[in-house]
C-alpha cells in the first residue's frame, strides 16, 4: 500500500558535498562523475566529481550521494531530454 508520504520526493543538499534524496525508485547508472536514478518525478541526474553512492534503499526510496556535486537535473518522463529548467547546477546549458 502506497501512502502519499511514501511518494514524496525531497532533496537536501549540504555544502555541495552531501545530497540526500527521497522518492527514488531505482538507481539506473553511476560513475565517479554522475548518478542517474528513476524518481517519482522523473529521471534525476546528479553530476559532479568523485561522486559515490553512500547508501540506497529501494524499500524506503532514499539515496545518499557524497562528493563534489556540481548540479542535479530532472529529465522529462516521455522523451528523456533535459528540461530547460534545472533545480541546481553550476554549468550553463547548451
């Protein structure tokens, strides 16, 4: 049984070094410069340097990432392209 609180999506970024995200359904891929995850709001891409997954629970939907976080972006559900807007990011979009 899914309640509204289980579907909630929240992101907490601390000092660009620690990102705690809820509402994650699965981690699709990861490298030392990015993590791509399916969230309740679409695909989430976390970008930076020396990134590592500290913890992930598919039961709770909580993902914790550490490293130098340059930004995190949401992609549309249907086309997989980066949306114009971004939640946080230091790089200009092309």
